[in-house]
């Protein structure tokens, strides 16, 4: 069963990746010159309170013992309580991860919907003005700091023009109006049938998603362009054109279909990066997401939270890669025949 | 290669998708009616990511203490205009025995908790015993009077439902004892409710971290860490129900974003604007800047483990190497007052003397010329603090002292400071309660200077071995005559001006920016005196 063998190989690689993640996060946590007890009890707690909390956190144990406890927790899914929020890490993740997922998904959709056509157009009109314009847009999305872009976006579209809602996931008056089902406010409000909250949530989502989407768009457009240029120079494309096939079919029916495999990988990587790497956007837009949660936790040596957040991101990343790999045979008949 | 003619045939599907996406964006971008906070709702933006608990027995962070103060009532309060004056809260009368060890508090009749339960002496007893039993970070504020988990049941009691009796181990200054009872840790919780939520001997701590059981003007509806705190008014509050139905405290980490929200009218108050941002909007008619002097001091510390920094001449010379007026006037612009002693202005025994000015010639003379040393200055990577550190770096260079800046995350810098691994440290210290002992103990007391020392005061962190000052500080807490006690603290400060490893630069002035329609928002003199109870709003401009 070649498919089962591939799946097993991929799962083994995923397990090794996650174990590597555990080791790296543990080592970083121990190397950081920060006393985790400080985050738990503050700077002024008396010595006896500090000693007691240190023992409660297991920090008085030998390092190797701490590591085994750390790994043991990960394997049993018990991440303990976060020092910073004083809540179970799993419930924190349950709240922060959907917020990040909502933002990253919207950004990736923007990236795909705009980036792919732009990349194709750029390749087809290579060296002409659309190519130059798209390259400038891509370069802009790639090189302008997202922090600055976020602030400027808020200044122009929220403060000056009033086109979008301000920072946060929703206006404060709508807090807790819809029950949390998926954790994604736009979806939960639809489930609850509350269109007022839905529109408000979308108005809050559109700007941070667009800012993040610009980054995603830049990456996807550049890579699409590159893949398409390679594909359009192949002999079978020339043959198709000689046969008199319509250009649209040559581009979308032949060339584009053949870049789907690497493109899906690029999109999966971009999506994965947005799930964890949107810390600055989350900060500017006061978006309570997982990236900011992990970063704050790491800076406070809140290892339970770092462990939980990292595992979730790691699993999602690995899962996305697995998914992309599983999609290859669907997208490319050659992959099917190679496996057969 | 595509020909011109082929170029005319566009990838229409992609274009259609792009147009559809833009149409969705445009639909969402219809300008809304101008945002305006409703008249009976109060919305404030601030950085609330320091909150780790809302249980008053555990709260020891700025935001947590502020919120807790709006939920819970305390036995006693200090007057915002004169922190040495004590006023009644849950207690409407009180007295101390002749031997100075037994305090009796009479509970104000007719008060109720948000649950509807009456406020009684038993609630006060439970609240204080609970603090001592739990022994969390702020517990020392009560425990320093000799209360331990073993004796607290006998030392704190209620002979009847209207009388609370507290017996201290020594005859402390009553002013000190009363000041400690005005601290957040001395909040009175609803004993019946909290006991019903207790689990595994935690005295309800786990539940109270995220819920409320108070008798203050607001009750906690929800706290979402790093996101929002929502408070609903308590209609039966004994001083009168707040005008605001709900208070929303939004976490907005970026000061620039707080400003945008304020200018759009989406919030009523912004709490973390920088001096530059405040200067840019100070003349707007629809906004108002509000200032309040707080007890926090900002200081530079010299680690006495360093051979270079422990020279008495060096300790004194550095006091002439800080551009005090430049820092207060140029960098902090209204958010600080010059202050060079360890007891904040407004406190008992404060000393209104600022003898040091930036005088590099005098510093050089004290150092005796020659090549200056190279030292490192640890500082939090916060904009204003970094600017001050850069100013210190430049002014020290005037006397040939080479300062390398070591900016870091707050907890990283503190970890190094607490381990006594720094050279120079620039940081903040705020008193835990409104009594000079809080700061005197921090700066002028160091019972054991060895690395194993258990009392890690600021003096200990800087390895400053001061048996005489430590004794003076300990004696001052037992002085019951307020005049003599004030004199004791002035003497401690004069000695520290003459020689200490601390350079106090300024006292913090807190600033908030509010919309002009907002009235009655109080900042007060301490981090836990910020009050939303009296907030009202007039009609918008």
C-alpha cells in the first residue's frame, strides 16, 4: 500500500518535527534571562512567596526532570495553567486560536483571490506595464513594515475616511451578544443569525485582513509569476498555441493547471506563516490572537503557554503540509501514476 | 511569447474574482454614522495586559488594582487631596487601644454586597484571614503586623456583626496600620459568596480571579485577558449608583491607536498617550488632558558590588551628572515633577529639597580627573525610559564615564536587577501603600546584605550595606507621634542625599486624555485611586 506507506512516513516526519519543536521551545525557555516567577507573583513578593511559587511551578527540580514533565504534559494534552492569564492554557488557546484563524484565513483568501490572477497577469504580460505595476505592488507588500502599514491603514481608512471599524474584533457594545461556537465571530454571528454583529465583525476584520493579505498577496503573486513564466516557456505551451487553442485556455487550462502543485505548497506555507507570524498586526489592531499570546508568554517565560501555543501552531503547520502533500495526486496525474 | 493580439485576451475568470473581491470590500466600506459612545456607557482604552488576577488577595499589578478598587470597598480610605488624612469606608468609626496593639473598627450599617448579602464584621474578618492564609504576593502588607496563618484566627475577630477587632504583635504607628488598610489587599469580600465558591482549600481564590464579590460601585461582568474588562454598575451602591450603566476597559496596546480611537469618539478616555501625542492634541476643544501626581519615583541605581561604583566620590558625582530639568521638561513634558528624595511629595515626612543640578565640572572635581570608567545601564525598552537612558548616557560622558545601554524586556531587566548582576539600573518604584515606610523600607533598609539575604529590598539589590539606616527605618514604624515620625523620615532622606547609590530623578505625573463631554473621571494620587464611579457625560459638542 504505497499510499499508506507515504502517509506513515509523513506522520513520522510530523512527529519528529513536533518533538524538535518541544526541545527547541524548552531550551529557549531555559536560556531566556527571565525569571518566570516574576510573571507569576510580580517584583515585590516576599522571598517565601517566591520560593513557594517556584516550587509549585517545578522550577526547583533538575532541568532534565523539568524536560520530562514538559514532554509528558504535551503527550497527555495537559498544558497546565498560564502564568500570565491564570487560566488553563487550553482554554486560552481555544479563545486566541479562532481569532488568529479568522484573520489568517481572510488574509489568505485575499492573497489567493488577488495574488493568483495578478501573478498570472504579470507572467503573461511579462515586461509590460501590468507586470511592472504588479511587481511594485508585490515589492510594497513584501518590504513595507506591517506595523507601519497597519497604523497608516487605521489612520486613513478608519480615522480619516471612516470606511472601516477600528481596532479589536468587534465594537464593545456587541461583546458577548452571540454565543461562541467556532470562536470566529463572523461565523458565530451567522450561526446565531445576528446580521448586525456579523456586519460589525466583518467591518473590524476587513482592514487587518487586507494588511496581512497584502503580504500574502505579494508572496503568492511573485511565486505564481515565477511558476507561470517557467511553465509558459515549455514546448507543450508552444504546441498548444500552434494548434490554435484560445489563449485563455492555454494559460488557465494548461499552464496554470500545471503550476497548481507548487502553488498549493506556497499557499499552505503562507497560510501557516500567517497563523503564527501576525504578531505585529495583532498588536496594532488589538486582535487577541495566538501569535501575540505566544510572544508575550515567551517574553515572560510562561512555559505552559509557550508549550501549548507552539504545539498548536506546529500541529497546524505540519497538518497543512500534510494536506498539501495529499493534494498532489488530486492536482497532478503524474503524482498519481508515480505512486501507483 | 505572447503577441499583442493574444495580450488582448485577458484572464477573465481571475479578473472577475478580483472585481468580486473588491465589490465585497467596497460593500463593507460604506461610511457608518459617526461613532459616538452612548451617554450612559463609559469606554476607556488602556494597556491591560498586566492583569493576572482580580482577586484582591492576589492583585498586585497596576491595572488589576485599579479595577479591583472599583469593585470592592475597603475599611478605610485616604483623602485624595491629602493622603495622610484617613476617611471611613466600610468602617465608619475606629479606635486604637492605649497600648497601641488593638484596633476596633465599627462597620457602617446598611451596606450590602452586589449579591444582596449585608456587609458585616464577619466579612471583614474572613477577608483579612483569607489574605493571610493564602499568603499571595501582596499579603505582606497585612502580615507585617505579625499576622500569620497560625495566629490570624485569634488576632483578627468579630465580637459581633458590627465590630472588627485586630491585634498587632507590636505597637506600630497607627498611621502606618491605617495606611495599610487602605491598600487593595484590604478589600472586603462577600464571605458567604466566596466560601460557596471555594474548592480544594483555595478560599475561593481560583473563582475570584475572574469573578467579583464586592460592595463597590461596579461588579465584574467579564474579564478577557489582553482584550477587555466589562463592569456593570451596582444599583444599590451605598454612596449612590454610578451614572454609567457599564464601563468598558479595552486593551489597546498601541498609544497611537488609542489616540485614533479617541479622536473618532469611539472611546471616552485614553490612558497611555505619550508626551508627544498629548502635545499634539492639547489644544483641541473636544478633548481634555488630565494630570495627577502619583507616588511613583524614577531612579538610577548603582550596584555597590562594582569596585568602580562603590566609591563614595562616584556615588556623589553621578548625582551631578543627570540633566534633571532637561528630562522633565523635554522628554516627559508634564508627565513628571522634579523630585530627588525617596519619599514622594505629599506623603508624611516628604522632603521638598532638590539639591542636585546637572554640573559636570563639579562631578569631575569629585571624581578627581583621570580616565572615566565604562559601565552598563540596564533599562526597559520603553520609549520614554530609553530616551532618558540616552540622556544619562550623554550627560555621564561629560565627566568621561562611558555608559553602554542594555535595553531589554521589563521582566528580563528585572531578573538581572534582582540577581544583582547590573552596573547601573534605571527604573521605577511606586509605594505599596500611602505611608513613607513603604519606600523607606525599599530604599533604606537592608537587614542582610549577603547573597543569601531573604529581604530583597532595593538597597539589597544594589548591595548597599546600611545597618544604621536599616535600624532607623525599623524604628520609624514604631514611632507613634506623627511629628517625630515625619522628622525620622526626613533625617533618613537627608542622609541619603549626602550619600547613597540612588539618584532619584523625578516623581511620576499620570496623564489621561478624555473627551470634553466626560466629567468626574478621577485619576487620584495612587495607581488604585482611579475611579469611574463619578463619571457623567454632558451632551456632545
